[in-house]
């Protein structure tokens, strides 16, 4: 997987609507460095396609007949796949989106995204970042985290973090990008990336989305706080 190297980013599109798949394929393949390696019309096909092609990024519709996108995501990630999964939804407050983030998805997009947003999302997630900028993501977490908090992870799991790492994680949970974190903390972007990498390693998390979910579930960040 590269973001600017010689190998193209490999993408699987999973959606039960053929027009959606065709539209997304056309947009993505118009960009140099992105290759759509498979399509799937349901969750079972998506799991098989990912196992077969080992893509960098999967665009996964949440609501599909038979095996839905949420269960497909769980199966893909339980296989040990390194693919990053972006959930697709028509509804900006879909309860399944929060469950998808908890299951290991790297973010989500509304299906009415612009071509530019779609391409940027695939490139961003492939590079190891997460789709946290939209306020919808924070609203989702705030709406559903209280319900799941009782079964959540205890704050003791954060005890391995240094004070600076906790500070970085808090700001990350509020949706700040690496460049915004660097500016706020008066650090270089390279230093911020090192802090983020250590946080993910210490807490055994896949990416920034998982860190955000954990920050809310442990109470490090309170829903509704600015």
C-alpha cells in the first residue's frame, strides 16, 4: 500500500446498488494511483472479495441484503486483514455507524459525497488516517456512547499513556488533524505522528477512529463537551 508510491491503492466497493458501485468505480478510477480490484453486492461477496484481492481500502455499504456491512466488517477484520474499511450510509445518524466504528472501521461517508471527497477519503484512510473531521462522527459517538459505556473499557487501560499522550488522545478525540494538533501543542507534525503511533501501539488499536471511540468510552472525553 502506498500513497504516492509506484503501487496503486487497491479498492473494493461493496454496495447492493449497481449504480452506486458503477459511479464510485468511475470516480475512483479517474484518479491516478487508485485501482478498483473488485465489487460486491452483499456482505458475503464483500468478505470473499477482500480475502481474494487483499485491498488497501474497502468501501462498505452498511445496509445490504443477507449479510450486512457491519457483520461483513467484523468478519473481514477478525480474519486479520489489514484493509481499511470506510462505511457507506445514506443516513447521517445511523446507529450502525457507531457500531461499525467500534468493530474497527476507519470511518464513514454519506453516499452523496462529492467525487473530490470520495477520492480524498480513500487516500486519507489508506495513509493510516481516519475520517474524523465531519461533525457527524462526533454526533454519532456522543449519541451512542452512553448506551455502550457500561460495557466499555475501563479507564485503567489508559494508564500506560504519558501525560502528553493523553493530551494528544484527548485532542484527537475532538477531531483535530495532525497539523492542527501540532499547531495547538507547539510540536512538529513528525512529533505528533510519533505520539499518535505510540498511543495506537500501547492501546493495541487499529487507527485513530478506535482511539476516539476508546476516549469516549473511558470518559477521557465527555460527550457534548466542546
